[in-house]
């Protein structure tokens, strides 16, 4: 398959994701049954973002033009991809990079997100049988030319050990933050609530720490977050909420809550599910410079940064950990 055929195939996949036929609806139900954290609404959102932000012809053509990709590779390399499973189809972008560059993707999906990625890969092969030469799944990844692995800080140490002899991209835990001026509109706070709570707050692009000015009034934000109060009906989320709340109470820590999310002052950019940390700042420029150097921060949300409500809608060039995956693959080939 040449690059134009691959683009045609991806565009068709995007159209299929938006069509939402009976077979796809059944697959989404299976994915939710396998992993209850993948709610139907969030699976729909992930598919919509992939279709609209990744699989549009104009976007794909502009993206591949930036890298001056060849029409075909004479000897495509095998790239092993270890995918995460914290949110639906979180590993799709890595697969997309390998596929559009002309390489062969050997995929080890997360046990939490096997159903969706397998189904989309099979749809590509169904649309064009030649795609089978570019997409494979494996329980263990061996004898690949290069590796892209995403996991926790703990698993990344194993990835570094096993894949150190090969060109690799290894990703660790990351999270996102928001800088608030105190002058946000109701609409901006409503969008910030999405940045915090979409996918139950489990993505690396979810905001888990807020930086607010001294004397900030949290009430409007807590009210905006009430649109996610229905999370309390999901037992897995509610168990997390109850546990974190109990810890704060037993340790006599100050907290605020709207009965579905806890806000508490803390130094860590990371926060458990159902909780967001906050801290106060005085010098916004110094704060921004510090956060931009922080390797734990995936993205910064705010008026001068990623717009409110856009954290979970990355573009093709919003590479995880700031590592240009396409440039990495181009150099390899």
C-alpha cells in the first residue's frame, strides 16, 4: 500500500466511526463490559475525537507533508507498541503514526482496552486486505526493530531494561494542570470541568492540579463541576471518592467537595481519582516557566495555554511527552 492508499483507508475508518452502525454499537457494549471505566459516553467521545481530530483527509495530508514521507518504504521496520489502557483507545495515535509512516505495527494492547483497538484494526483489514501486512497483535513483543511503550513509572523501568538495545520511546506517568486567573467566565469554568472530569479524570491530559491566585473563590468552579455529580452513581468511582474523603477526614485535612469531586491543597501535580489538588501562586510568569520544565506535566490548561475544554481533544501533532513520534519513525526508516 502506498501512502495515498493508507490515507484513503484511514479516512474511511473515520467515517465508519462516526456512522456508528449496529456492529460498532455491539463492540462498544463489549468494551464497556470488559472495562466498566469505559462508559458508553466516553467511548463515543474517544471515537469522535479520533474521527474528527485525526482521521480527516486534510489533517492527515498536512501532517504527512510536514515530514515529507515517502510513498512507500522498501523495507518497512517492525515497531512494537505497548499500549496503555487508562482511557479508551489511548494507544491509537501510536498505531496511527506507525501505519501512516509505512511501518509495520506489532501491537500489545492493554488488557483493559483490547476490544476497541482490535476491532478498528480488523475494520481496516476488512476495508483493504493489504492492511493485514501492516497490523499485527502479539502477547509478547520480540525481535522488533524499535519499540514504543507507555506505562507507569514502575513498568517503564522494565521497558527500559528489555528494550534498551533498540531505538525506543518509553513513556511514564504524566498528568496535566490548569492555571486560573480568577477572572474566568461561567463558560470557561464549565469547560475546565470537562478538562478535569472527562474519562473520570484518568487520562494524562486530565487536569489534576489547579494553580489559583490568593483569595480565589472556589464556589463557582465547584458549581460548574456539579454536572459530573452523576459519577457518584458509578460504584467504582464512588469507592474512590469515599476512600479519599475518609483519608482527608481522618488526617484532619481541609477539603472542599460538591459530593462528586474533592478539592484539597497539595503539592503534588498528581491526584487520585475523584480528587484535585490546588495551590496558590503570586508570579504567573515564574509559575508557567516552572511548569513548562516539569517532566511530570503533559499539558497546561489556561487562557495563555491550551484553551479550556480542549485538553482531551489533542491534534495529530500533540505528541505524548512532547516526543515527536513521527520524526522518530522517519529517522528509523
